[in-house]
C-alpha cells in the first residue's frame, strides 16, 4: 500500500509541477516582456525544464505502477495485468485515454524544453518570449486535463488484485511500441512553428525570419507524422486481418488531416522565403495543422465516433472542443488584425512558374483536406441535427480524392522543372523531355505486365513522369557536386518525392489488382488458386505460458515450401477473440492468409481467406526513402549562403525578409535560375 500511494502521490505531484511551472512560466515571460525585465526573461527556460521534469516524473511513476502491478490505481486496473508481456506492459501506458494524454503531455513538455534550450541566449527577444508563452499555455492545458477529467493517477476500487490488460489489438504486434509515440512526435511537433507564427502576429514581426528557425522543426514534425501514419497502416495490415492498410476510418482520417495541411505548408513556405509571398496562406496552414491535431484528439477521445482505433467514451471531449474553438478564434482574429501588414511585397508573375505551381499545390491540398474533413464529421453533424446515424464509406473518399491525387502527381512532375517568376515554352519543352518519356515508358511497362483500368494506368504514367522529373534534378545536382549534391532542401525533397511516388504506385496497384478467395482446405489435399498452391498440414492449439492467450492455428503449406499459420486468438482475460493473419511478403506481391471461424483443434478441415496483394512491400520501402530524403532536406546544400537564423530573429523586419530571400534553399543547378 505504501508503494501504491507513492506511485499515485508522486505521479500527481509531477503533473501539478508541470501545471505550476507552465502557468508561472507564461506569466513570468508576459510580465518580463511588458516591463522590459531582461533578467526575468533570461530565467524563462527554467520554467520549461521544470515542467518537463514534472511530467517526466509522472510518466516514470506510471511505468512503475504498471511494472509493479499497482492495482490501487484505476488506470492500472483498466490496462494492467500480471499476464501481459513486459514490452506490451510498457506500452500499456498509452493504450487508453488517460495514459495517451500523459504521453502527449510528455512529448509537448519535451518540445517546450527543447525550444527553451535552443533559444536560451535569445529569451529577451519578444518573438521568442511570445512563442514560449503560447507553448506554456498549451502545456498548461494538457496538464489540467491530466489533473482533472483524464487523471491517470485516480484511485481505483478497493480490493482489486488483477486487471484485464490492454486491448488485445494493442498487445499482439511490436509496432504498438513505436506507432503512437512517433505519431505524437509529429502531432505535437507542429506546436513549435504554430507558436512562432502566433508570436509573429502578436509582435508584428511578419517578415520571413521566424520561418528560418522553425523550418527544421516543421520538417521533422512532418516526417514523424508521415512515419507514424505509415506505421499505423503497417499495424493495420499485420493485425486487423482485413488485408488492407487504409480504410478511411475516422481515426485514420484524424491523422491524415494535419498531414495534408502540413504538407501544403512545407511546400508553400518556400515561396514566402524566396519571394515574400503567400504569408496569409502559410499562417493559415500552420493554424489549420495545429488546430486539426486538437480536433483529431477530440474525435478520438470523446466517444463521438466508433472505431477500432478510438479510445471510447471519455470525459475530455468538451474540453478539447472548447480548446479547438479558442485556437481557431484567436488565430484568425490575429490574422485579421494584421491583415494590412501581411500583404505580400510581390505577386505571381505567371501561372507557369514555381510559385504558381506551389499555389496550385496549396489549393489542391486544401480541397483534399476539406473532402476528408467533411466525410469524417458529416455523420456527427447528421446525428447531432437529425438524431439519426449515417455512414460515409470508402467509395465517397475514393471517388473524390482520386482525381486530386492524380493532379498532385502531375504537379510533382511539373513543379521541380519550373523556374521562379516565369517559364518559357522552349524551357518547358527542354526540361520536360525526359520526364515525359519516363511517363510513357512507365505506362507501356504497366500495360505489358497486365495492368488495366483507366485510373491505375493514369496513376502509373503520372508516377513515371514525376519520378523522371525528380531523377532529372538529382542527376543534375550530382553531376555538379557529386554525392554532396543530394544534401539540401530541394534535392532532399526530390528524394522524398521518389518515396511518395513509390507509395502512390503501391497503393494504386494493391487497391486495383488485389485478388481474394475463400478456400476450404482438407488435410492431405492440395488446392490451387491464383497461381499458388495451398495444403493444410494440421490444425493446432497453442496456449501461452501465462494461460491468458489461446491461439487456434491452421498450418498451411504455401506453394509446397514454407508453413504459414493464420490463427484465431482468444484473449482469455478479456474474453475477446481476434483474427491473426499470416503473410508471405514478396518483392512484387504478398500472399495474405486469414483463418475463418469453424476449424476444430486436431481437425482435418479449415477454411482460409486468401488475398494476393501486389507491391505492398513498396509502401514500406517508400516510407523509408521519404525518411532519408527528409534528413537530407533538413541540412543546407553546398551553395546555400551561411546565415544565423537566430540572429535573424532579432533583426529588423526588412533585414529579415532580405536575409530569408537571399538564403532561399534551392538545388544546385541551372534549374534554380
């Protein structure tokens, strides 16, 4: 009981320390800015580090409670179990509502402490000060959630000595250890550029200087969000047994929405840095990205949607919805207040220019976001207004997003070859020659290997076109600078584009050419289907050492070679049964097996569902390529002029804009003229 009280008491004390440090930090910085108290402002990082120390203590106490099976806490009663393996017991901290908020608060406080450390020598700059105030306020909000409606250290019922453990779907694959934390790094990371955007609006420092320092924060946050989404797709593919990676589930959409606006921002900000244009666009995209992370948190933690990914009913919905509304109102009010000063010093000279392509990119991503957002919240609006349930399914999303995706692929091929300001017809003919031929070659190859249907063929052709444009720029860069030419935003971005193209091709192929069948296998007989053979060797039962899991397995010999074991697993503590697929992954296609109900241990008959899915492996390869490209894009290229972004933050607005335009990160080569 002493250990139990220590876990709860110290954990709650850590959250209270986070709340107190955040509130006093925000007030101290605000007072220091108003009074010009440099000494007080210099001490502001201490509040951020104190807040991080508090929430770190709380998380350590929660892990200690889970490891020691401290069933005096209601949260441990909900997700803890003596039978849960150690790795999944560790991940149990973020397997339910209260713990997921605790993890979010830890990541948020970590980013706040990192910003405070990064700008520890510039805390007397009002821009940095206001950014810290914004982050302190957001941190305080999450601390209040963890102290109030989502308290992970609340006392549980007396006398409980065991729990059911985490949701069975969250303890049968190693990706549960990585997918949520990486996704949260992406979600929360966008708080940093959002905070600096609000600070720029408050201080009137609306030049391009703040963009220079937040560029890498936004880029790496986007990368973490991208990887988190892909890991979620991989988890879905390996665990849920339906054979797909993306189902337009509301919780999946909640992660996609900020990714769409964040991707638009990553592209659009180039125009502001180079030409001082699209300032309102960029501020609005940052506000939208951060706001959508809060909206997604509301959707997944309020109980308003039903999803295998959601956390169920929770008392935090009204809090997050009110916070979302406050963010939108304040942000748009600040943008309207600074409207006159946000006017761009330049204008788009021609639609056939790089800035014209980026503007079109913004419009398409905005439309894409609206389509997904409407399809996600429309059932909620119907239920609230008309008291009836409705479903917006995959056909709606596929039909409306497919044309947008194809046009984005086209822009990925055109934009890299366009110069700034204006392109001539002769220049376009020269630069598009090889990309066009790559597109034709990809289309011909697709037809030769048996692809059909207008949508996938257009997708394959445009993918070849976009890949040709990216490869052309990379070849130019490496000719001039060797392998060092791959480093830099533009050329790293081209590698990211190649990863996106791989994913687009893999999705088009798997969605269009997946074949499936239900086969009844009898022991000793060989069934043939889809160019493969299947033979049932046996039906067996396995029970784990803790006697908490019972797996009924069909041992299937695939193509006369290896044995694959699709199973139906029953988690005895929860009384829940889930299917466990078995997958043979190949370079060109996967063979995906699931066991249908009805098989008996020691029986001679089993019914299996078979999916043959082309090019799934390239989804994960494309994600790895995107990660590599992001790292390369985060560092300056050889020809970039060395500047100190932190110094730019305290320069005059005119000097900031000038420095930003001169430091525009372009790829080396003639295409950047």
